[in-house]
C-alpha cells in the first residue's frame, strides 16, 4: 500500500508533464527487450487532461494486492510488483531525457506506437503512467478512415492527424514499485511472459518435477505458448507441491474424492494424457478445495494460506 498512499499524497495538479510514445518491445523473446521512444510537445490543455486522468485513476484505486501470475485485480484495486523484478529499467532508460534528437517532429514518429508514457515530475519525485495506444495511433486506421467534426449543425472534414488519450492508465511506475491496473498490458509491454517461458523451460529440467511423471511430453504440449497455462506452470514451480512426497501421496489417495480422473502407473507416476492435463495442472496448483462448511468442492483461481 505504501506506493499507492505516497502517490495519493503528492500534489499531482502541480506536476510537470511530458508525454512519450514508445515502439516496442523488440528483439528476440528470450533477450532483454528494446524500446524506441519519442517525446512530444503538448499543450497545457493536454497536460491538464493527463493529470486529471492520473488523479481519477488513483482516486478509484483503494486496495493493493501482491502480484502473482494467477492474481487478479478489479477496478478498485491494483497489483504490486517490485521494479527490479521486471524489465522496467530498459523502458525508463529509453525515456530518461527529452533530448532534441528524440523529439517527435513528424506524424510517422507517432504512428504505430504500441503505448505511451506520461511522465509526471513533482520536485524530485517521478511517476510514469503507461497506457496502450488506441486504434487511432495505427497507420491502418489513418489510411482507411476520414475524420469528420460536427459544428453549427453541419459535418465537415478534418484532415489533421488524430490521436486519442484513454481515460485511464494500465500501470504506474513509482519509486521501487509498479502498480498494475491492467495485467495483460503490463506483461506484454515489459515482456513478463518471456520470463514465464523461461521458468517453464526450467521446470521441465527439474529432476523432481520430471520424476512425478511417466512422460511429461503431453503436459508440455498442453501448456505450449499459452499465456494462461504458462502462468499456471510458473505458479506450480513457485509453490513446489510436486517436491513434497506427502502432497503427492495424498493426491494419489484422495483425487477421486475431488472429482479428478488422473491416471497413475504402478510406481505412482502420473500418466499425463491430453484429457487429464487440465486436471493435473489444477491438482499441482492445489486449486481444488473443499469447504468445511457446505462440504462443497470448489475450483479456485488463487490461494492464500490463513494462519488459524
């Protein structure tokens, strides 16, 4: 909560604003991402609107949750993750200084930008607010659409290049933290999914993980490059239940009671099949739980241990 409270305590109306458009990330998925940024001269009106959007976004954010691959937030909450756990440093290095050679001087510098970053400076404090660009920033839209405006009860052409600002931001970088409002945008722009791919490769190389399977290939094929399944595989490695012999024995003994149909060979190894891979993932995540009150069995998206 500290970062959110500190942000709300700032006099954001007095901030100095600079708007950057960014193309990227580029380069091989396994490498550190690269970005290309251009800063834009903006009017006082644009700066005021950006400040209004930031203030409104923060005002409706009331809760901060720990970022997790399976964690989800809503309109009134944000996920928090440490700055140094991401590639955010590469992005901030690109937009660190408003140098003359980085100034946007032609429409082509803005078209096809993947996202923009509004930089708010208040004394020594800097807030970076990131947002995915709308369709109006794409060349295809500019080529295929003519803009009109309505005034004096009449439609007229407006051939000036048009761009849009969304009424919210996807995530904020402030101090040593990142507050995430839109998880997909955060993971895409800072290439967080690439880390998930590498984690899954690492999981496949772990002898303890391989040892619970007769053949892990069907599960690897099931996960593939699917973002949701990569998140789940990452979480499986993080939780490490497969390393616990007692957990695995209870899974073998009690799975039928919980509606699973996972197959095991005579040595107790999991026999992965295309039909049971989803169940195997859910079981290793420990995401099928039984209520002690209703005795009903539920699938859950995430688990937080409670001390009782």
